[in-house]
């Protein structure tokens, strides 16, 4: 069986299921909508934590003592509110895709505040009630926010589709009628979450967020923060692109929350004056794994420009170079092409292995073995394995 047939049987059904899932698609779009906030927040992180010795002292002497620390407000308004921003964009996407009343888009935000602890503990140990800590809205509560949004919108959809609504007379303005339509679903959903909150208050966890953090978020972050998991994700992205399917969009909808949460944890450690401990983050992927686009096609464009004899490829490299600066490589994937080209798929997969370097040793040998295996599967006779033991015995 050729590699193309194998991938068609194994990978295409999975890609179709993921890409057609409304919730994963909405979550991916939600993170895309947050890109401007995260980029702006990154500038504030850079300004407040510029990695040069003496930078803080120089800026303090230039601007005044403590002025540089005021830029943390910009970080708090972006990364510090990441979960809240995800809930807003995620619920908006779901309401539009499921054709629900607009009032339903606000409901997950209210439920998230309801599920949050609602109190803070000061450094002296004093508990202040009816207060929220900024960490409640950061990436630390990301999985709680996603679960709350999905469950809330799903329940609202169930109630509205089964006519658990108030129908107003035709003479009532449409805006008013739509507002009253969501009245009963909102009441029932709030009642449901209040019961959930009360039940968790009588458990050792205390809050739903603590339960999700211990039982779900921490194990997922542990699994996602490994070179092997990143290697699997990158290889799947390359395989999806082989069929012309936007592999980054598919895998980001699954891995995006994990990568962003790990990035935010690094930010919190840096702000506290500690060394960032998470290797696998969104920035790690953008900078080290996909320079010029998925499959490290930036290096391919440089190679084409320097040594290729084909006029078509020379023109392609010049046309695709500006987009590749921003890790956009569709012109290369479809113009070279890499799509449905088994010979070009092989270096994409091998580069994932070489860039991530998941093993202490044998990464080069593993890449060569994998190259030969993929070439055999694609019908290319590039080399042959010879059993030394068999030769000795004969």
C-alpha cells in the first residue's frame, strides 16, 4: 500500500471529523480573534522584561523609579484576562454558528464569574469575600472557561430547540421578542450551575475550577509540555497539509489552549523574576519549528533561490518569500506543490523530527530510517537494508 493510500484511509477521516466539529472550529476562531491582544501584550512583556543586563536600572534612571512597572497594566489587560477574552469570543462564535439568541452569548461570562471562587486571600492571610483575583481570569482558569462555555451553550441550544422559551405576540418588536425568548433558558442554566457550585463547595476541591485543574488541566499540560507530544502534533499537521487540508487550523483547535496556557505560565514566572520552565509554547512553535511556515519551508525557499535551475521555481521563491516572513506558506504548499507530492512530504516530516530533537541521541539515524521507510512506501528505491547477521551466517 502506498503512503498516499495509507494516509487517505487513516488521516482524512480524522481531519474531516475535527474540521467539521463546530466547537473545535469555534474555539480555533476564538484564539485567532485574540491574536492582536496577545501581540500587544507581548510588546508590554518585552518592554518590562527586556533580557539585557542593566536595562531596568537604565530605564528607572531615565523614566523614574517604578514607572516601568506601570507597563504591567498592559500585560494584565491582555494575558491577564486571557480566559475571559476566550470565553467572550468563543461564546460569540458558538451562538452565531448555532443560531441562538444573542443574550446567550453573554451567559457564559456570567456563569464563569459564578464558578470562580469569589474571594481572595491577602498576603497576611486575611480572606476578602466578594472579590476576584486577576489570576481567576488568566490562563490558569482556561479549561474551566472552555468547559463552562461549551456546557452552557449546549444546554441553551437544547432548551431553545425544544421550545423552552417565552413566545411573544407578533406585535412585539423583534428585538424584545428575541430577548424574552432566552429568558427561561437563562433561568434554568443559572439554576443548574448554582446547584453545581453548591455541590462542589461540599467536596474537598471546594470549587469546580480546582477540580478541573487537578483532574484535567494539570495532566493535559503535563502531556502537552513534552517534545514527543509536539513531534506528534507537528507530524499530523504535515500529513493534513499533504492533502491540502489546513493542518495548523485543525491541530491548533486541539492543542491551542495547551500551548497558550503554557505560554502564560512562562509569563507569570518571568514577571515573578523566575526562570521560565515550559519549553513547549506557542512561541516555541512559531520561532523554532515553522520558520517560513509549516515544514520549515522558509529554508526550502532559500535553497530554491540559491541553487534551483528551474525558472518556475525561481519565480515561486520570489513570490512566496514576503508571505513566508510571517509564516504563511500556502504559495509554496500549493505552488511547488507539496500537496499530494509524497517526495516533498518526506522532508517536511523529517524536519519536524530534526527541529524538535526529541531524543538525546539517534535523532539523525531515526530521521534517515524514517526517510527510507517513507520513500519505500511511496515507491522510491533509494536504498536497501542488508542484514549483517545474515551475511555473516552465510
